[in-house]
C-alpha cells in the first residue's frame, strides 16, 4: 500500500510545473552565488591617514596600509579635523593619526601612541576594521625590535570564509526545501478537496505520513549530493571527514523539518497560514542556531534555546565533519540529540493527522 502512496506523491511533484525546476535550480543557485555573498569578512574599509611625523618609518606604515587587501587608502589629510569631516560625510571609515616623533620613539625603544578612530555606527565593521588596523600598526612598530609572533590557523589555513559558510548552506537548503514543501502538502490537498479521498480509505495514519515523508528524504539526499559536487567543482572544497556522516546528519535534519512541515500542515486550514507559521519557526531556528554568529555570544537565556534547536546540533556537527574531519565519536552527542528531536517530531506528525478532518 505504501508503495502506491509514495508513487502518488512523486506523480504530484512531477505534474507540478514549478516544483521539479525548483528542486533542481534552487541548490545550484544557492551554491553558486551565496558563498560569495554570505561573507562576514570586513573588507574595503576606507582609511584616512594623518601623518604628523613625515618620516621614513611613518611612510612605511602608510604603505603597509595601502598594500593590505582589507583597506582602501583614501589619502593623507593635513589635520585630524579634516579626516573627521570625511568620516561624517561617509567618505572614510577609519582615521589613523601618526604622532610626532613616531620614528624617533621607535628607534629609542619606546611605544608611540597611535590614534585609531573608527566609525562605529556599524559596530561590526568599526570594531573588526580597527582590529585589523591595530595589527598592521603593531606589526610595523615591532619590526626590527626583536619582537616576533607566529599564528597558526587550524583547519582553515587561508582563512577562507567559504569553508565556514558552505556547510551552513547545506542546512539552509535542507531547512527550506524539506520544511516548506511538506508544510504546503497536506494543506494543499485540503484546499483542493483531494484529502477527503484519502480519509475514506483504510490507509493507516502511519502509512499516510510515512508516504509523505519519504519523498522529501530522497530530495534531501539529492540536495546534499548536488551541494557536495558543486562545492568540489566550483570552490575546490571537499569534505574532510566521512561522507556517510554528512548524509546521516542530512537525513536526520530532513526528518525533523519534513515532520515539522507536516505538523504545521495538519493544523493549518490554508496555504497562507501554513507559510507564515513555517516562516516563523524557520527564522527563529536559523538565527538561534549559531549559523551566522557564535552561540556563546548570546545572552544566557537565549543560549538555553540551543539545547532544543536541531539546527544548532546540525551546524555544529556538519562543520566538525566537513571542516575538521571529525569522526563518529566527535559528533555522537549531536547525532543523539538530532535523533531524539527528529523522532519526537515524526511521532507528533503522525499523531496530529486526523482522518476525520
């Protein structure tokens, strides 16, 4: 019986003129565009320099800023007030003021006080930009003084932000495709009236819900396969761990969101209602998952929500496997949490379906 129900679901997807194109084109567009756009690196920071020393050492510092990939050298200004006018008119983002006797103090072993004034209307851009500039100033000040430092970047040697974001895109694709499509499934049949034909058959609730879930699990496998191939072909980024663990994580997340979508569909009367309710949960789960920002930076009460957020466990586990090359034992906690949450949601999806609706 369930085989025919699954066949019916695939026939409905195929006969829909939009869904097959969406399933094929959407992951390709996301993987080809979003890794370039969803980048939280701060670049193209415009810098004004006020050089009150006019020495060789101060000019070396200016040239170091010009050579940086993170800054756009906007020019040297005669006074701090002139540079501040550029800040106020949004022509510059940061001011660097080199004091008098900068070169002499460095030669005498002193540490001159260099002023960095950053426009912090955008707090992230201001703080990170000032930190970048401070590193350049510190490096220039310690050259030849015997102070040296070495930094070793683990798992992402070249600080390529795409390595960090591509696993997150896996989660976004699974969430949108295996969440919204099931959410519109049953409620769509309610609006068309075809659900009544199922309700008068002897099909059990378990068979009906399982037949609704399986097609979206297969779609999830297809999405992950396409994403892995595009990640390798376009960006040269491959999974450092086991691909079986990646697929296992994807299946558990797909189970959760497809179950959530069916639950929302069971309780909704119209497609509009289902879309808005699903969107509410998607936004909350995504923003509180650590997908974009570290969860440890959240207030304590907000951080507590991560314990019941499957997206948080998936993001943590997929980055551990994909980027760090973690094994099963490295993500056993996340796998167990995903399994429990997804199973509970699947049971709820079955229990919430009413054949007498």
